[in-house]
C-alpha cells in the first residue's frame, strides 16, 4: 500500500477566513519573536540614552498679544496672512543676540548670559488670536520667571520704540513735502501700526516640567516595533523559506502533493533515477506517495497532461518529473515524458539517451511529421517512453507556443494514459507559461531550503495569468526531521558535471 507523505485528498482552495488569517499571522509573527523583542528594546535604549542625565527643569511662560492695525497697507494680502508674517518676524527678532544683549544689560541680576538665554528660550506663534509665546526652562524657577519677564517686557519696549521711530520718520517725511495737516497725517498712519501687549504678569512655576525620558523611551519602543514590522514583512516575503511548519494550502492556496528529503551526492550519483535504481528505498516510497497524491488531484480535474515546473533553476523539477514518470509507468500507466526545456535539457541524461537523439524540436519544426512515433524513445521501464528535447533551437518560446505543440499532446493522449512535460523555471523564462495553457494541469516544484514565499506567490500569479490549472506543489530538499519515515537519510540534487545541471 502506498503511504502518503502529506494530505492525500485535500479540499479545493477556499478563501481564508479572518480568524484563520489572524491565526496564521500570529504563527508567522511568533517565528520572528526575537525581532519584535530586540528592535523595541534597542529603540527604547536609544530613546533613553540622550535623556539618561536629564536635569529637572522649571518652565516659565509669557504670552504677547499682537494688536494689529485695522487697515491693511498691502494690496492683495489678507489681514490674517499679514499678521502671521509679522509674528514670524517678531519670533526671529526676539531671539537675536543684539536684542538679548540689551535685555541682559538692562537686567544685570538675571545671572544668565545672552547666549545661555538664546539656547534655552523657546518662541512659538499661536493663532486665533495671533500671539507670541515665550518659554524659558531653568533649574531655578525664580530665574526662569525673571528671564521670561525681562525678555517679554523688553520686547514690548523694543517694538514700541520701533513704532515711535517710525512715527518720527513720518514727521520727517511730512515736513519734507510741506504737509500742512500733519496731525491728520499721523492719525491716518497710526492705522497701519501694530503693538504688543503682555497678557498677564509672569508667574513663577511651582512644578517641574514632565520628564522627557519616559516619552523618549515610549517613542523609541514604538519606532522599534514599526521597524520590526517592516523587517518581518520583508523577511517573510523575501527570504522566508517554506519548509518549516508552513501549510501550503493555508499560505498559498496550493494542494500539497508531497515532500522529498534532501539527499547527498554520496547517496545519489549524477542523474541517477532513484525510483528506478533503488525501488525499495525510502526515497522511492516518497515518489510513490507523490504519485498517489497526484492521482487523486488529477482525477478530480481529469488531468492527463501535466506540466512540471518550478519558480527557480535547481529546484529539482527535472528529477521530480523523471522519477514520477518511472513510478507512474511502474503502476501500469502508459506514460510519456517530454523534455520541454529547450535551453538546458536534462531528461536525456537521466535516461541515457544520446545528445543527437531526435526529439521535441524535430516534431515542432518538421511539419511533414504527422505522428510522434519518430521522436518517441523506449527506455528500460515498461510502459514509459521519452521524448527528449532534440536540437536546441534559436526560438524556443515560439516553437512551444505553436499549434503543433498542442497537437503533439493530443496525439500522445490517444494511446497514453499520462503525458508529463518537464519545463524551464517559470520565473526565469516564458516557456513554462506558454506550455501551462496547453496542458490539463501544472505541478509546482518548490525548494524547501531556498524558495521564498515571494517567489512562490510570483510563480502562482504567473500561472494564473495563463489560465493554468495548478494541481498542487511538491516540496523538495526538506530537512530530514520533517519527513515522518526518514531518520538518517539526506538528499540533494546532484549537479551535472558536464554542465547540464538539474533545472
């Protein structure tokens, strides 16, 4: 009896419920628990370090109200816009060294230099009504209040003196032009002047300012969580493998047809077909289990022509296709395996066929061939025939997309039970996408130690664009503990020493 590595008969692909999505996401996040622990901790530490020597401070405030002129002297400029522009000018003036030196000179008891005041003085503009808020932080509450009070009153005096100087300039201008009604001139121009008023006396602060340390640590932790979330998505989609604890049905909507362990070159030589050379091995049992799962999957969809492809090169699809063809023939199915990789063909090496054997490209290019008999090659497996790639053409995609390719599959199905097509990686070349539309179903081979979730999603999307029917996926190169009946065997697809390789 054939054992099943993965689920034997899986339900059709269904939309993931919100609860299932939440559970799956929680499981994926738990796999990266260190990321969500480490980065917030680092963020909190970064937020703490600048504030670790924070000195307790008292902050005093003063608010200066801008009493604006009722008439707007600028054409096309609203009072609100003009008011804010004037407040912005005042904000810059109140922090100039020239002004602050006059404040320090007028108030020698402030015990702070103009540079120290400028560093600690904060100036903000408040709207509706427009005001300028002065804030001074200091370790001594009395000093903070005295400095803010001196700066506020000094700036009111400064702006008043500026207005007086402007009036003097007006008088001089009126005298020069011989204006008789000077008083009326002054009254009219007073409508364009703005004054500052201190709203209320400065109060000595009684309470210390809230510590910045707690806020900085909290912001650091939040920033760490945000960065961890971004890295989690990037890791999951870009480098997150699919071998460990990933349910293909839940994650990608793929029926799992089986998993194969990773073996070493010492155990499997070159292009050895292990299901043929060692039919009693655990590896052969794995292929028979995949055959059974594929039988159920293809029976539901009446699939007799199946394309075998993978997202990337070296995922093991040629090894899968060759071994599947053997175990299908051993089960009594009349099977034909076609090497549709017209760029790096491998199937002929698996079965010992010569490089100049007639094959697929001969039939596709020679319209005088009406049957595939001339390109079918018998091998040492009863019920199995091979169609190698044939001569390498300059235009593989065009040949595979020709009507003769579909015709070939139809002819083969008249006297064969199953037609398997080995094809190039679907994310590298367009050949597989072309072939997927000409067969009943497609099997996706995934490297359990290297294929990322992003690559799986991209391959599925590419197949769906062609309208292909995806029968399921086979995961290769799994670690031994993940395979129930494997204990001490390892697996690897041997590279072709002659340069062909296994694609």
